[in-house]
C-alpha cells in the first residue's frame, strides 16, 4: 500500500521517441520535492517501454492504458 504522503507525477508526450530531455521537468520536480515523488511516468505514442536509468522515469505506451 502506498504511503499517504507520496505524489505521483505523469507527463504526456505526443511523440513516438522519448528522449532524455523530455523528462527534464520530472527530474526537476524530483529535485524540488524529493522522496515524496514516486514513480514518475512519461506516457507516449511510441513502441518501447522502459525505465530510464537516470532518474528512474518510467516510459509507458499510451496504447497499454486501454482502448
């Protein structure tokens, strides 16, 4: 069960190729609020799912979220 004092962060990019620069706002937010930010996610229209090694941002496909 997640802690009550945590904040998820989701950013949507209408691009097929997510680059490290696309995640700069999520990394900035992590620096500002620290450990309260959990599982930052970038949703995109590409074809790859992964977790970025620098900053731990998850890259998720829009199509995986449902019809």
